[in-house]
C-alpha cells in the first residue's frame, strides 16, 4: 500500500460506501476502514495520502485516533468530518495540526477538493523527504575535517579566516573546499547552502 | 445555714421561756404549799399550847375552889364528887393532895402511900404562899414510871393562907388525854426537857417528816420544858398533784404539738423549697424554650404567654394576657381566615397536625407560624382552655420555597437538556443517511458526466440512495414511536374534581404570591371521557400562566377566576386573570412551539395545552378580559363519539 490514497475511517457503512463511490468516480484511490482501531492496526509508517476521520464514532473517536497518529510521529494529513455541533472539537483538532474539517452534510465537491489538496501536500512532502535523504547520503561521504570546513563555509567565512580558525594553511582549505563541492554535487557555496536548507546537519 | 432551719431554731426561745415559767410556777406552788403547811402547823401548835394553858388554868381554878372544903372539914360527899369530877379519867390531872397552911398533908386522892408526900417541895409551898397564885413544880420521874409534875395552888381566906392543894399531872396522860384526836393524828407531840432529852412523846407509827417542826416553851409548867411538834408525813394531797400533773401534762402536750408543728413546718418548708425549685426549673424551661407557648381560656382570651411567644409577636406578656380576638398580631389581610381558624379551635375541631397561619409582628413584619392546639386540662380533669405551641416557620418556609424553586428550575433545565440531547441525537442520526444520500448523489452525477457511463453502477448507486432514504424514514418513525409512548389513558372524569385537585396543588404557590384564586364551578357538569393527568396538567398550566400574569399587579388585581359552565353540547372552562394582557404581536404566535414571553419559559406550555385540548376533541382559545387581562377558554365536547384508542 505504498501508493498514495485517501483513507476513509467512518463507522457508518453507508457513508463509507458513498464516499468510496464518490472518490471512485473522481478517480481518487481510496481505502475504507470501519473503525479507528482497524485503521491504526493496519497502519505502517510508509503509507502516503491522507486520512478522512469521522469525529464521532463508536469505540475510538476520530480525535483520539488523530492523537495516536501524531504520537507515532505520522504526519499523514487528516481531514475531519464533523456532525452538527462538533465544530468546536474540530477547531481544537485544527489547532493541533489537523489539515481541515468538513461539516456534515458536506458539499461533495468541497470534500473532494480538500482531499485532493491534502494528497497533493502529502506528495509534496514525500518528494522533499526523498530529496533530503539523497543529501544526507552525500553528507555521509564527507570526512570530519571536511564537515568542519563546510560548516564554516556555510557561515559565510572566507578561506583565510577558516585557515586561521582551524590553524591550517590556505591551500589546505582550498583543497577541502573543492572536495566538498565535488562530493555534494554543487558548484558554489550558495548552491551548497540551498541544498542543505531544511536538513539538520 | 438555710433559712427554714434558722426559723425552726428561733422558735426554741419561747419554748425555753415557757418551760422556765412552768418550772417557776411549780416551784412557787410547792413553796406556797409548804408555807401554808408551816403556817397551819404553827397555828395548830399555838392553839394546842393555848388549849393546854386553859386546861391548866381551869384545873388550878378548880383546885383553888375546892381547897377550903378539903382543908377545913372532912370530906363531904359533895366534895368527894367534885374531886372525882376534877380527876375524871379524861384529864391529865392524876392526883390531888391537900395540905394545911403549915404544910402538913391532910389528904390525898386517890389515896397513895405516904411516900408520895415526901415529894412535896416546901420551898414551892412557901413560894406559892408568897405569890398567892398557883406555882408549878419541876418534872420528875414517878416511882411507878412516867414523868410527872405538880401544881401548888394556895387557898386564902380573909385571914390568910388557908391551905394548899397540890395537883399532880402526868405528862404521858397529858399527851394522851388532853390533846384532841385530830391533833395527834396530824402531829407528833413530844416534851423535851431543858437539856434536850425527850421525856414524853405521843406518836403514831408513821415515819416522821423532818421538815415541818415547831418547838415552843411548855409553860406552865415552864422550867425549860419545851413542846416539840412534828408534822406527820402528809397524806397524799391529790388536788395540787392533779393540778401540777395536769400542768406538766399540758406542757408535755404543748411540747409535743410544738415539736409536731416544727416538724410540719420543716417539712412544709422543704416541700416549698422543692416546689420553688421545680417551679423555677419549669419557668426556666419555658423561658428558654424557642417554641412559643400561649394558653387561652374557653372564651379565647389569652391567659398565658411565654417569652418566646412574646418575642415572636413583639408584645409584652402584660399586654397579651387578657386579650380577646381579634389579636393585634393577626395579619390584617388574614383576619377573616384567622378568626375562622380561631373559632374552629375553640369549637374543638382544630387539626392535630398543626395549622399554618400568618401572623404579624408588632413592627409590621409578617411571619408564618405553625400552631399546635391542645385542650388544657387542669388537675381535676376539667377542660379549662386551650394550650397552643407556636413555631415561627418563616425561615423554614422560605428555605422550603427556595428549595422548591431550585428543584423546579433544575427540572426545567433537565427537561431542556433532555430535549437538547434528543434533538442533537436526532440531528446526528438523520445526518448520516442524508450525508450518504448526498454523497451517492454526487457520485452518480460524476458518473453521468463521465464519458463512459456504467448503467450497472448507476443502478447500484440509486439502489443505495433508496436504502438510505428508508433509513431516514425509519429514524423518523422511531421518534414518532417514542412520542407515541405518552398516549392518553381514557377515563370517565368529572372536570370539577380535576379543577379542585389542581387548585389544591396550586394553593401554596398562590398563597405565597398573595394571589386570590376564585373558583365558580357549575354543578351541572356531566362526566367526560378524558385523560385526567393530561387535563389536570392543562388546568395547572393555564392557572400558573394566569398567576404569573398577575404577579406584577397590585393586590386588588391579583385575582385568578376559574369558572366552569355547561353549554350543551360543550363544557366550558375559563381561566381569567387581570394581568397585563397579551400584546397583539405575541397573540399570533402564542401557540407556536418554542415561543415564550417568559424569561425561563420553554415555549412549550401553551403548545402542549392546545395539543391536549385537541386530543380531547376540544379547543383552547383566548380573549382579552373586558377589565384588562386575559381569559383562556377550554371548550370540551360533552360526548365524544369516537375516542382514539
């Protein structure tokens, strides 16, 4: 189940079925779960897409399910479906980082739009995450000395200053510098900084 | 020391004085008695001395008279007779001897041996001659025993001494013969010589008293002789003994009665003290009681009021006691009903469960009191009045009222919450199929706008839509079922009865709000088919609305009239108030659900009322009261042809 899809979690079979039909007619892949427990039991960290959670359910409620997801470090975007009067709960969930909420009875095109945008966001995140993985891999190629030099380069210091601080010759610094650029696959300090942005070195 | 004992001790003083007086009296009586006896003794002794003296004088005179005959001639028979006369047995003169002038013995009677002559003392003869009167000689012991003395009596003629006659007295004879019997009975008489020896005595066998004695000179014969008189022990003198013993007896009775009196007094004082203690205790109890107590006589006049009651009403006991109804602490608005209650109690029909009344303190503050009346029965079992205990229940009532209001509010809130929950559940439940239908619908629209439309898929979706509509219908049906559970229970009921019950329920509330409920119920109403609980609820609702509409009105307008009338084929029930009336803009919406002019109202009251009326095939309408206010009119058919089962 590595492909991105919308996970619909609702204890009402009719709603599940209807939503499945709706998404099917819009060509959006989806999987349905009769309860939060069933969903969480099957969940693996590599799942992509989004979760459509009914707030009011038998057993574990949507909110509880959301809390468990976040506690596991799963950043799957979550869209809540709320009944009449559950809006304050949904707002609270939004503040905790839920993606959006749709009030029942919902406008189906709105719901589809929200699901699509959530899927898009997730895909974007997925892309960023795979890019970061590549940069991390390159970083592992650097020696300890090269890492030191790189950090100073990222701080925008000149070779001379770096040589003074590390108590090495200007030439050595230049040699390190060219090797770093080579290993990281960049051509300038600016490009290096851009690549490393968002990665906790 | 306590007072009564001091009193008891003080009373000893007169007692002691009294006893002393008695003793003094006794003593004085004894002294006086003794003195009297002594006086008697002395006078008796003097009398006896005198009597002896006379005896001697007479004897001497007789001797002097007879002497010439004896001396001058032989003794003639006359002389002899006279001698014998003198020497008669009962005198103490035992012998007579006569002598001539020279002192020679001429004769003696009774004749005696000559030896007797020698005892004649010539000196004494001489002496008698010289003094020319009788001379007594000394006492001597006679030869034949006993003591004797002589008297020498000279007899003279014109020429001189003629002769001397000598009389011999025997002391023993003197004592035995010359003393009268009563004297010797009473006294012991003895003769003592000058040296103090008793030489003769006349005595009885009785022991002698040594207290009453008297001695006097025995003269003649003189020569130091003494007559000694001793009173015999007195015979029992009953009168003084009786007197004294009666005095002692009386004193003893007096003492006894005094002692009894004292004991009685002590007991009485003790009893009084106990009584006082008891009274004080009871008074303290009454005073510290928080319940007011008041007693009334059979006419209803107050005869007693305890401090709690006085504090309650603000009048002093002096002001209250003797008061006639109407009492000043009766609330002026309730005087009639209070008078009625009062009369009821006096006629003995008071309730044992207590009567709730409204009183007013002196400062005008009204208060509610709970009165328990009981007949006052005195110690003899007579019914003398009425005893009432009064409790100020204003605070209690206020709290009760507060609790009631709170409870009502709670109920209202609970009802609201229940309704809210029901509505919320209903909304959620209905939302589910609606949302599903909506979504299916969108999906089918999507399918329709797609290039290739699958009829099967469309069919499937629409089947599902239909299923969801059934589901929604089922939910609606369930709600209806729930509502149907409160179906009416039909009974034959009398509307008037229901009204009375409802008004009874409302009475306390009306009393609190000072609203007068007037009911004019027609006697001609037939029974109708109705659900009594629903109908009663309807009546309560209408009356409560009327009361709430009256609440802000002045007292005179706080009147709710409940009227029933028969107008075939209908029964008309009208509930009229003189309240603020209904503004036209509210009038249109009055029966709408959730419309209320009241702050806490749910807006269901009149709606439910109308539903109930319609359920009974009746109508609920309203019209303005001609004098201001509103009249709600319930019209019910007398005979309901078909009653829903």
